[in-house]
């Protein structure tokens, strides 16, 4: 009898242990133990869109800059890239604009039109060679630079960075190309035609003179930076879905969040 009672106690204890273990197992599978609830209620969710590391900021910004550059160079180096864009179209130098007005008044406006077209063609050709200069500037970009550009609050911060790091090199790179293209597009011939016609107008006292190479070079650089700034703004404001990669979406989404805080 004593042995039988012992066996019953053992069976009852074993059954209780099995039942308890099964209950705990079900709780674990459902993720609703007391400790799990406590942990989940205090742990900050790891959402990759809420934060980015320095490496991602640097890589994302470089990707944005490369995208802006490629788009700018492609659009400006094609035919009418400058001539067809009123914001950056290369006009006659200031000292020649009086001549333009005077020649148009006497029916010789076609001379100045040809000259303006040739100036813009020279600028369009020069811009196509800008890529390597910017690649060099991108390699110099530090993590500190990237963070400042991304989170500094200026919509054209990347463009400003490029201006500071590439303007002189771009000028050195563009000048011989502009000079070559001024010859290619007969700028001297068109310029001389305008100057000769203008200088023959009675009572003209100021002779037309200008360093066209320096003038067109600077206009090409100004136009390029203008276009880069437009492309940068598109990415920052996500205009037309310009954040075309997951990295751009993540990094600039983070910048949006920081700007609102």
C-alpha cells in the first residue's frame, strides 16, 4: 500500500512538470512570457530608417553628388544645353551688349545671333570634360565634410563644397578646351564681323574688345554649378522621385527627419 501511494505521488508530480513545461513552451512560441513583455515594452525598435552611420552618410552623399554631376554634365554638354537654357545661356560680354542692341536696330541682328550661338557651343563642349575634376574632389570628401553637407541646413551645400574644391582646376581644364572650340565654331570670325560692323556705325566711340576665352570659360563654370545646384535640390526635396536608390532614400530620409527635429 505504501509503495502504491508513492507511485501515485510520483505520477502526479511528473504530470504536473510535463503540463507546466508545455504551458511555458506555448508561451515562448507565442512570445508572451512576462520577461518578454517587459523586454519588448522597453526596447527601442531597430528601424534602419531612423538612423544612419557615418559610412552610410558618406556613401549616400557621394552617390547623390555623382548623380547630380552625371545629370548636369549630360544635360549641359548636349546641343543647346546652354543655348536653350535661359538661366545659363551665354550672352555677349557686357561691353558688347551695346553693340548687339545697335546692330539689331539697323537690321544686323543675325551677326550677334551667330556669335551668341558659337559662344554657347564652346561652353557646351567644355562642360563634357568636367567629370575627372569632380571625381578628384569626391575622393577628398571626408566624413566630417559629408555630415556637414548633409545636415548643415543649406540646400546647395554640396554645390558650395564643389565650388571651393574645383573652381580653379575647372578653369585650368576648361580654358584650352574653350579656346579650341572658339576656333572650331568660328567665334573669332563672328566676333570680328560684329565688331567691324559696330565700329563702322557713326558716332561709336568705344571699340569692342573682350577676352572671350576667359569670359566663356567662366560662364561655362557658372552654368555647370547652377545646374548642379538644381540637381542637388531635386534630391534634397525628392522632386520627381529623385532618390532613386535605397541608400539615397535612407540617407536623405534621415536628413529630412533631422531637419524637422
